[in-house]
């Protein structure tokens, strides 16, 4: 584990980066502008052929689709994802585009011989809740020829994985519970509608078989048949499950993930479902000998909404309908099985489910025939994200958030603790997103304080840059942050980063934004790609920025993440305000011109703080949680209330605790000018709480403004309509300029949009 205490080297780096930021103003810098969002390209997937000769990557970009002679408006720009091939043996090679058009191609997986590429292709329009039912699996011959579609499943398909002989794929799709009941019979859990003795599909099938004619004015059986027919058409929608909210739409029907075997021969029949019953099956992968498929599975005995545990199963391809459990432990979720190079071991991810909000994911190894797992990492210290087998025996590569970085680690049961392979870039924490291994090559996409998306390679101990997705940034002036730590009275240390405004001269002062992350278990660092342009844009507008990881954040171990249990407000808020106090010690900070913003939980903490502290001249609360009881009812993340506070809003012994942590209960104490932003279709936190905040403040005669984004969900700032994202960026900064004075640097000529 890295030493989290500041070293003399880091102090030197801090001094150098501060001087570099101030020197930027000496010339004529070209600042980041909002239009630059449309120029950003992001590497989303990385795949390497097994010999390390070439790579396939997915690049996300934006395309202007509206009238270029008119001001750009929401809906005038589309998100594209295309596949590229890069020769890794030629250091001067440039990426060659493989797919084109108004598509979103992703999830590339090379065939074992490296001659074909399976990938997921989605069109512009998708499933009503962002889970694109139109996405299907395609296969592209890399030696020449057109891609062909190999699946046509009703609910779409994803996550393709090749058989060792290249003759078939396993893929994931979804299937409605009603269809599974029709094929496999009723599940073992009882009907969820009160007073029913059979599941809905049982009733419908029996009615049809008995010749019952639907009639609203007929017999009881005919009335029931008519009512069931209406709900079958989802008009009206009948909700009988607790997790009925998706991200942007109601999901009253249970759709379970299923695994299908897709044969690729010319005489191949339709995809065949592996395993039976009302079981959620996912993460499929072939065994090394190709005779069976490993997968993760959830539910079977209880309703899938009511279980967090998951097990590992194996399906023998000579008996596709049955499955064998080879790892299951009560109180654990085991997912993502990956057989090792020789097939003797299967690596997987495991996580205890007793405290879902705080437990870290760890990597385990188990014999392919089953047995007791051996743990290669400790979830109390690191929460594993992506992982893959190394080409070295029994060694696993993985990523995990850690103290502002997302390093690439190597671990095995033989090592005392994981070894960092990649952590810093130019002296600051970087973040590894996707990575892949082939031959002696490790390839990864990386974001850092200097660039939100590049592709790097490590081979024979030597690292090099392979592809810069945003080479145009060489034309822009970028501000580097400096690192700091704050000691808290309870002994905790809070890590933060501070960015000066672009081009600030010695002796000048500027306003500063406190930016607060969501989660609350998220983690920010200098390489956080989703915030990179937002922070640089604020600097170009003349704002300094400070951001931190208060108690409850990820990246510092389970104990730190659990430190905000039953304390979403006072503890984390005091951490953030202590960071502001420390940041105000910089000469350039005007402590009379402070503003604050945050999204999701950060919106919660923004509202909490301005009800208790008047140092901020303005605030922007984005897609926030403001009333925990309402959040329990309208948000699909409703379980956070129980997990984070140990009880639910309607339980008397927890009611007072939850009310003490409600920003809305203190709305009358808010005097700070507030802008409230929310997506109209946000079902993760729910939208009515933002309306409650606005209405109450307006009713009290307080300075408040309310902005709703049509058709936008919770992830507006990360994956929403590109022009709505631009609107959000400008709207936040424009609101702040009404209450503080910032010196904005403008480019010498307008920056083009795509």
C-alpha cells in the first residue's frame, strides 16, 4: 500500500505545479471552453490479441447533427462509439477505424485466433430506460469483409465471449419472468400479489387454455382475464415488485438476465438458453476446454429483488438445461468468473453482503472442479473493480480506487500485498480505466490531470504512449492541481486537491468553488475523467476549485467508508469545510468569494451546508437527495437509506435520526442564493425532492432558481445529451458570476464545434 503521508518529493511537485499554473498567465493562453466538450474523445474499451501484436479499442465521440449555421441546441448532437485497430509492434502506428456510421459499437472481444472480432452494436434509439433492447452481437472478420449480425434476441444481447475453438459465443440477454414461467414453470417463491395463489402468467395460461373470453362485464373469470390482458399490455402498469424503478422509467416487470449459446456456423440454429428456472444468470465465460460454461447466478429460491447473494455455476454443454453450483456461501456475492490460462483455477470477484454499502470487493481463486477459495486481495483495504489474469502463473492484474488514484495492481496468493504497476502521472495520481493483457504486453486507457483519455503500453519494463485521444489539448492551457491533507480532530486525514484560476497573476485574488462528489462512496482525484473538463472550464472562467474525499468516500478502505454511517451531514460537512479553511490559506483565494456545488449526494451535502454556514455567496445543488423519506419512496437507490442509517424512515426508532440528517427539514435556514438542477426522468434519486426544495425556498421568499432537463436521467453530466451537458456547465458558472467576480480568460478566436 502506498504511503499516504506527504513526502518531500510531493512537496517539491506541489511547488512546481503551483509555479507552472501561475506561469500560464504570463503569455496568451488558449483556455478550455464549453465548446471543447464536443471535441473530447474517450477510450471506452481496450482489447489485445493474445500474442500482444495489435489492439482493438472503442472510442466515444460526438457528432453535430443539427444545422451548423444555427446556434447549437439540445438534440443537435449525437454520441457515437466506433472501433479502431492499433498495431502495437509499430511505435509510429496510428489507430485505423474499423466501424462507422450512426452507431454505438462497444465491448470488442477478439476470437482466439485473432482473426475475428465480436462486439455489441446499438443504434440511436434504445430501450426506454437506457438498456438498449436493440443492441445485438455482431462479428467482424479482421482480414476483410463486412460485419454480420449473429443475434436477434427480443431484449437485445451483450457481453459476448468466445469458445476456445472460435465456433460459438456465449452472450447475455434479458427475458421476462412471464416468458420464463411459460417455458419452465412457476418459480419457487410465492405470488407477489396479495390474495393470489398462482403467478399472473399461470392464471393467463390457464384462462386461455380454458377458453375464457376477456369481458369487463362478464363473469369473475372473464373480468380477471380482461384485467390481466390490460396489464399484459402495460396499460395500466401493475407494480408488484419492490425494485420497480429503473434509471429513467418504471420497470414493473421482472426481466432476468439469461445466458445463451450462439453457434456461428452456416447451418447454426437459434441461440440456446443455458440453465433453466427463474434465475438471474450473468457473466458467462467458456471453460478452457470449451466443454462447459461458467457463470454467476442470483435468486431461484427467493424473488430476485430481495436477494444480494450470488453464486457461481457451471453448465455442461452436453446437458444445457441443468447447472451445477461450484461456489456458494450465504452472505456473499460471487461474480465474474474467469478461468486461468491452464484451466485449473477460476478467478472471481467476491463481496460480503452483510454491509453492502461499505464492504470491498476482493479477488478469489478456486479450483475449476470446485473447492475452498483462496483470496488474493483483501476487501478491507482495496475495493477491486476490473481484473484479468496476467500471463505469469497465478498472477492477477486489477484496478481499485486508492487515495485519489485508480492504480493498476498485480496480486497473487504468494504476495503479501498487491504491487502497484501504475499510479502516478507527472507526479499526480492517475486513474486506469480499462486494461487488457496479451503476450508480454499490458495495455490500458488512462486519465490524468493533463489529459482525460490516453492509451498506454507496458512491455519488457518499458512504458510508452500509444494513442492520445485528445491531441488537440496541446493547443489548450491546462491547470494542474496541488495536493493537500487536513488532519481532523478524530484522527482522520482528509485528502484534497486545489486548482488556481487559469492565468492568475502574482498578487491577484480570485473566487473559489468547493466541488463535492456523490455516492457518497465515490472518490475524486486529479485524473477523474468525468470532472476533468468541468474543473478546467471553471479555471478558465477565473474560478479556483477545491475538491476532497470526505469520510464515507471510497478509496481509503472499509473503515473510512463506514465512517459516515448514520452521519451523512455533520461529519462529512465538517471535513469539507475544514478543507475550505485550509485552501483559503493560499494567497490567491478571496475567502469572501466562496461558492459551492455538488451532485447527487454532493447536492445533498451542498443543501446541508448552506443551511448551517453562510460563508458561501452562492450554491448549486444538482440531482440531489434532500428528504430521505421521500428518497426511500421515489428513488431506485432507496436501499441506501437502510444501509447507511441502519433503518427505514417509517421505523420509529430511526425516524428521529433520519430527520436529523434531512436537508429539507432545515430549508428555512437557507439564505444563500441557490440554483437547483435536476433531470426530469431521474429515478435514481427522484425528482420531486428538488421541487420540494425550490417550492419551499420560493414560498419563503429566498433567492432560488430551478432548472429541469427534459428526458434527462441521473447521469446527465456524464452520459446525457451532449448539449444539455454544455448547458449545465455554463449555467452553473453563469449563476456563480451573479454573486462573485471572476476574471474570465477568453480564447483569441472562437473555438470550433464538430
